[in-house]
C-alpha cells in the first residue's frame, strides 16, 4: 500500500507520461491485460486510457486491472488512470 508521500511522488513522475495502453470499445480483454502487465514490468509506472468506456465501466475496468496485475492505482483523472507496480 502506498503512503501519501509515495503517492504524491509517483503522481509527479507520471505527469509527463503518455498513456501506453488504450482500452477500446471491447473493454478489458485478456490481450489488453497482458499488455498492461508487460508495460508494468518494463516501466513500473504507466498511464492507461479508457476512452471507449462509460464512467461506471471505466471505474470497474481500472479496479480490475489493479486486482489482476497486483498493481496500485496512483491517480485517476477522467479517462486516464496512473498505475504503479514495484518491480522485484
């Protein structure tokens, strides 16, 4: 679990990042989850854009991503979520 200071530092680091994974109209597929997992392994801190989903579906998708990839949501602004997973 991230403490407030860590969360603030990660938000600052994520500010300049572009979304690396886009969730389309089909929603959160296994392929999208695999791509998010690869991106987290490579970068630790990523942005995911869910432009094709309504608000409620977007919230559920972001929660599912964190649950299935053992990552933590750092921040969510509109259709973009910043996700962090520490590399071993």
